[in-house]
């Protein structure tokens, strides 16, 4: 369940209460008249079943509460309440399958914002990939996969395409169009320095055996990108963040960017080209899979609630 808190002016009190009372998936409804100071108004709280949240939020937002007050949601890990359990049972659908759009949009917006932290993670991941290429170390490449923050903007692009949110799409595109080129430029500069002092040469690219999978593009590359993108979006939808680690180490997005830079600087253009193609396949595959998951998501439980009792 989720804990809903609404701060609203007094003149909206009864309308909000009517919305919450009418929803079967709402329990533990509380009213604190005049409790809010900035902005002034009432505080209204309730525990809401995940499958009922979208409907409740939509109706409350239609009252313009988000502009005159505030709406917040918090995940509840443990709820010991018969009232709350009855509300969950009464709600249509299954909480594990519920997609809360406002929650997903907020999460992807945060993960796709171009910040100094995002940029530094992108640079570090690309540099790790370059080191993995130079040392033919698959372990280092896996480290680059985990560190890379590129899935956030890709997931945001998927959400923006489905929800037709141009602002979110621009934010995600900016993060990718600035983050990747900057990381690749820094990696190119470091690679040139390493080549100048003899730490790396073209043999490091042509003689790799453990990490050559990065530039080997084929049908499997697209299939893996699609599966990883689908798993990542399902993870975001269901708030199961642990799955994302598996997503990160499934696709070679940042490693492909790092390999392309190293190969180009050292003069192996065929490998650089194939690595760049691998990068493109991963980017497109993840976004396409994310869009497909959002559009084809189940809207109700496969097993009827009566059959589960």
C-alpha cells in the first residue's frame, strides 16, 4: 500500500473527502483541519491500495490541489491494519501489477536529469570501459556496465513517448546527448595520453579475447537489449530496484561507447564502427522495449481475486 497525504485549502476539504470515501481501495482516512501552515489549509491522509492510486490521484488533481496545496505518496513496507487489508482486498486488480504513472514519471525524471553527478558517473563508466579494453578484462567491463547511469534517460524516453510528455523527452535526450559525448571526449583525451606514453597501443584492441563481445553485433545484441529494456521497465514499474543491477550488466551500452573511442583513437576504424553500432542497437532496443512494456502492461490481475481466496 501507499500512504497518501494531501495538503489542501479548506474550501476543497469536502470534495477531497468525497473522492477518498468513494474509493474502495482507501482505508485509514484521517483529517487534520487547519494543520498546514505553508500553504495554509487542511492535512488529509489515507492508506491507498496501489491499484487504486491512479484513480484517486487523477480525481484529486482535477480539483487543482497540486497547485493550491500538495499531494505526496510514500510506500508502506509493513501495515498492520484490518481496515487497510480490507481496502486492498476490495481494490480491483493486484498491487504488484499496478503501474502508478505519477510515481514512474517522478522517478524517471530524477534519473534522467543532467547533473554533475550524472556526468561524472558517465565519465567514470566510460573510463572503466577503456581500461577494460586495454587490459582485456571482462570484470572491469562489468564494472563499467554497473556504474553507467544511461538507463535512467532511456527509461524516461520510453515514458515520455507513451505519455506524450515533451518536457520529459527533452530532459532525457539532453542527458544522453551531453553525457555520452562528454564521457567519450574525456575518454579519448585520456586514451591519447596513455598511447603517447606507451601504456596502450593498437594491439590492445586487435588482440582482445575476453571483451571482444562488445563489438560483435548481431541479432543477439538486439534481443538482449530488448529483454534488458523490458526487465528494467518492469523493475521501475513494480519498484523492484534489485532487478536493475541485472539489467545494467546485460547490455554493453557504455562499454560500447568506450570501446569505440579507444579503437578510433588507436586507428582501428572497423572495430570503432562496430562498437558504435553496438551502442546504437542497445540504445534503440532499450527504448523500444520500454515503450512496449508500458503499452502492453496488464491492466488487471490474470487470476480472479475470488480464485485466490
